[in-house]
């Protein structure tokens, strides 16, 4: 009489449960499998070049020499440039929409900002080739060279296609990510925090500064990291405007190359196994970086969603 | 016809919290039995044990025995059991994706009945028993959510009746309704006992006095007293029952 | 004095945020404006019915690319939507709070951040190399992998909005858990799930990178799903980076069509199925 009773389930129910369970586990398997698949293909390159792969500047398929440093460099410079531009603007958009705009205005502008994320990458690239790059070449780069030319970043011939163009286009593409995540975490800040600040006589800006931003800080950091992740892996638009030359030059005007771009351009031309293997190794590095970045970014965003961390009532 | 229920040494836990501590109770058929008691006394858990809904909550545990018409409910598939023991919840919860008609026949149809004529007959019969037919017969294809709160609750009663249970559990069915809708539901309960064994959880003692043949008083997971309603309210055996119904605590 | 300073500071910051928002929207209108201007002038009926023509010849179109995109998005949806919905059902209906669900949820979030070109590489090594050729199937499969995490997350959000009392009502009627999920919970959340699926479709319809070395591209009609197939984004990429003016124009026209597809999907998803309350 004191046994504990169990629920029984019919066959159909058990099938549904197992089916959904296997799909859920499938997501984990998919992630691991993707990593393994790439590691397996990249193995010849990893064994041949070791750590030298990421420190060598020479990329010469004819001589079977493969070093990924120029691509890593181009990826990092364009991504950080994009972050520098998109993070403050994205955060500003989020603050404006969440804390200041009226609700109807908020819906319309919020939708427009989301549309920025909906435009396909290849269309940004097309616009970059025919609108952005020529404008940079004739107007922006000469101007920058004239006024800021004492900094090595802004020296050299204006070309249009280069790291500046790549960084700018990436900034546009990651801005909606940063804005959306920042909005999400700011919306998770309890209204009580805001009211407490206002009740003490704070102005709107002071309320945002002392009650909203500290509370949402780690989530906003997470959003910026997700933006960075997107910038690092973005392929088409960068491929179309970065100039595609495996050089490491200080000038932002100079043509460069990115990790994703070299994969996109050379993958179908990789005529022998080591060449393909080297390209896949670049992909593997990109996979690893974005995986780690996303992991920590999600941790930060989740921590905000789950409750207060840091930040207190004034 | 309703069935008798006998509950023996029923214990229930939610997490580490024991909500029922050895309940023994006989429930007569074709009676309205009211379960009263202060919040947290285990009265909701008690009725949820009878159709084995309590066990669906994560972290829950049950011991003891409940005999429905001579057979242990724990020997049966809970899904089958719930066709015999219907339930009406505190808040009306019609299925939002379904019309009034689909709501009423949901239980029968999802268990395999396909015949359209039969389904229509069941819908009409159930809605009539729930005293809702005249109000909705012209708009059976409207969403169930288009009805008022009291109508929604009667729709939920009709939905439970359509499965033809022998026992009907009602967990504070009128607590979310206004007085007029409450009156409708109470009238309905009195009629339904012709055909069903009814257990009704209520925190409203006047309601228990109005509709119940017998009343059980729960306190801290124990059954303090169970007897004819008139006796419980006029001449309780236990001091604690008297304190509760005279409003001295709870 | 101090109060006046605070007041002006408040106004100043408000203006800064408004300017940030305006700056953010300039590229949107810039891109849309140019695509509209250049695309409309190049768009005509031939674009929709003709195959691409050799460089220099007028009257080329992207009929095969449009159809190719539709085919691969369809393949991706047929694979990705059911898998995503089933996985989401597990996460919300069967095992909401377990460590397994937390890990799967986390993996799903991380997967959405993996660059889409990575998916292209994986499908190339796992499918294209094994089958020996580029194909519509490989392309559709790559798009499906991108769709799955998107569908899981949006479906999960929608299922969470369905009140627990609806599920209990189902159980209390003697309806099994499986039927309660499939016939009661899913229909209740259907609008939101469809919205999420449409947004995911819009997202993958514009993907180029994962198709470059899975579907490859094709100047002609593909005769089977096991052949290289053209797609709008890849065709736009190839034409945009070519040296020919006629092809540039076609790239603009293609972009206009692609953007319209994506925006219409977004608008329909958001406004036709807007009601999210359950």
C-alpha cells in the first residue's frame, strides 16, 4: 500500500516523446558533428603547419605554403572597426527606443531597425561595390587622409575597396543585433528600478544612467559580443568590398582579406587536398572563435534575463 | 449513474512538502460533497489526486489508495481514469484554438469518435445539461473565447460532461465569476447530482451550505470532520471545525 | 544652477540618442533607395521568364535562379521546420527544467551565432564530396541547418505562452499527453509558430555563403534535385563581381526581387499573424 505510483503512457505517447527527445539531442549532435567534420578535413593542414598556420603571413597555393595571419588580421581589424562604430550607435538606438520614444514611434522605428538585419548580406555587398566604395574613394578617404593623415591608419592611396569599407558595412550589419539584444535586456530591467530613481527626483537621463544601464550592463556586453561574433563570420558583404588581397598593412584604406572571404573565394578552386584542408582549417578557427564568443555572450545575456546581477537602486 | 469513492490513507507530497497526511473518506454516489478549509489545507490537492492530475506535476508523490466503484484508480491508466472522473477548474479554460462546438466535443473526438451526427448529439446534450444550449445554439462556430466568463465556465462543464464521466470534480468553479454567474453554476450543480457524484472544492461556506449534501473540513492536510452539511454547519463535533465556520480563524 | 545643468544634460543626451537612431536608419534608406532606383530600371518581364544569357547579350533573366531559390527554401523548410518544432516540443512539453534541456537550449543559441559559411563547409565535406557533385539537395540541407535553431527558439517562445491550464484541461478530459500537445497546445500556439517559421524562411532565402559550395549555381535549369542549381543570392554575387555592365544591372534587379521577397515575408509574418497573446 505504500508503493509510489507511476504514470503509464500509451505507445503513441512514448513514440512522440522519443521523437522529440531525439530531435533535441540531435541539436547537440549537430554541433559536435560540425566541429568534428571540419577537424577531420583540416587535419592534414594542422599536422603539416601546426601553430605556424596562424603566425605565417605567406599564403601561396602554388608553392603549397599556407599561413592564415593576413586573413586573421583582416577579420580582426574590420570586426573591431565595426564594433567601434556600431556599439555606441546600437546602444543609443536601444536607449532611445526603450526609454524615450512613444510606443507608436517605437513600433515603427523598431521595425525599421529590424529590417536592417533582414536585408541579405549579398545586397549589402552589391551596394558596397557600387555606392559605398566609390564614395569612400572620392570623398571620405581623401578627407580622412587630409585631416588625420598623420595617423598611419589613414595614410595611403584611396582605393575604396579595403578594410574601411569592410568595417563600415559590417557596422551596418551588426548594429541591429546590438540594438535588439540591448533592448531585450533593458526591457528586463524591472520598472521598480526606474520608478525608484524617478521618485528620488532623477531626470530621465540620470534614471537611465543609474537605474537602467548598470542593471543591463552585462547583457549589453553580451549583445556587443554577439555583434562581434556576427562580424567575424560575415562573409558575402565583406568579400565584395574588402579588396581580397592577403596583405597586412596598417592603412585602413588598403585592400585586405578576411577569413570568411578567402573561404568563399577559393573553396571551389582548391585543386588539391592540402589546399582544401588549409581553407577548412581557417573555417575551423572561425568556428572555434565564434563558438567561444557566443558561449560567453549567451552566458552574459542569460544572466540578465534570470534576475538582478550588479546594479542597485540609487 | 454516479459511482462511490472510497479514499484510504491517502498521502500526497509536492516537493518535500506533505500536502495530504493520511486521508480516509467515503464519498457517496449521486451526492454533492463540498470540501472546505483554509487556503493551503490540501483541498485542491485532494481532488486532483482523485483523477490523478496531482501526479502530472513535477516533484509530486502520492501514497495510499482510492477505490472508484470497487476498483483501485491506481490499477488503471490515468488517461482512461480521467474519462470517468471529469474535472472543472477554478478559472474557465476553454481551448482557445477551438470553436464552442469543438470545445464541447474535444474529449470525445480526440479519443477517436468520428461520426458527425453522434458528435452533434453529444454537443447538444452536454450543452443542455450545462444550461448553455439556448445561449449558444446559434453560434456554435464562434470561438469559445468569445463567451462571457460565466458562459465559459459552463462551456467547460459541458466539455467535461460530454465525456460521460461518473464523477465530477469541481475546483472552486465559481471563484472567478460574478454573483449571477455563480448562481447559474450552483443551480447546475444541484441538477447534475441526479446523474453524477460531485466533489466541489470551495472557500465559500455559504456556497457549501447551499448546494452540498455533505461537507468535509480539511485543515493542514488532514480531514478534520466529514458529515451531512446541516450537521457540520450547525453542530460540528470538532472544535476546529466550529472555529473555522464561525470565522474564528482561517 | 545645478538643476539647470541637469536639465540641459538631459536634453543633450536625448538629442544624442535621436541622432544615433537617425544614423542607424541612413544605411537602410540608402540601400533600399539604390536597390529601388537601379533595380526598377533593370526589371522587366524578361527577367522573370528568361535564363541568363552570355555576357553582352541583352534580355537575360534569372528565372532559373528564382525557381532555384524557391526549391531550396522549400527543401530547407521541409527538413528544418518539423525538426525545429519537434525539438521545441521536447524543451517545453516534456522536460522544461532538466539540465539536458538547458544544454540543448544553450547549444541552440550558440548555433544561431555560427557563421553560415561554416555550414557550407560542413555540408561540402559531408555531402558534396560523398555524393560526388553539387546539388539542390545539399544547398537545401545547408539552409535547413541554419533554420533549425531559429525555429526551435521561436517555437519554444510561443509554446511557453500557452497557459498550463489549457494542458490540464486536456488531461482532465482523458486526452493523452501526446494528443493534448498535438491537437490542443500546438494549434493554440499556431499563429506564433507560423510567424517564427516565416521569419526563418525570410532569413535563409537571402543566404549566399552556405550555397556557394553546396548548390554552386547553374546557368541553366536544373533537371533534378541532384544537380547544381542556381539561386538568386549566388547569381547576384556572381553578377555583381563580374566586369559587365549588363550583369550589374541584372544584379540590381535580382536584389530588388530578393529584398521584396524578404520584406514581404517579414511584413506578412509580423502583421497578418500579429496577435501573440493566447
